């Protein structure tokens, strides 16, 4: 299954003029391309699918979605085990 997963932007930088970042998905961190979201800021929640940031999310909605995904058992399927 491939789902978009909400996560919190922890860091941003440019690689070859492309905006990249590190996103925390409740303990699992991934490198994400933000070419489609050049206005994204550290601390914001975003929807990520296959390594690409697709949309900015309100924190409340992101946290509710993460909780639902965890309850359904799909969060670990998408992200693997927590790193922390």
C-alpha cells in the first residue's frame, strides 16, 4: 500500500537548487523533496507521498490523521519501525 503520510518539517536545505528537507513522521525521519512546496517552513506539517511533499497541513488535522493511521495499523507498514 502507498499512502500519503503527514509529518513535521524539521530542517530545510537546497540541493542543486531544489528545496529538500528532513521530515519527522512520529519518530521516523525521512529526506523529502519540496520542489512542489517552495513556501514550506520548518515546523509546518506536510503530506508526503513517495518522498515528495505534496501539501501543507494544519497541525490538528495532521495529528488526527497520524492517530487514525496508527489505529488502523498502516503507519508502520508505510514507514517501518520507529527509530527512537
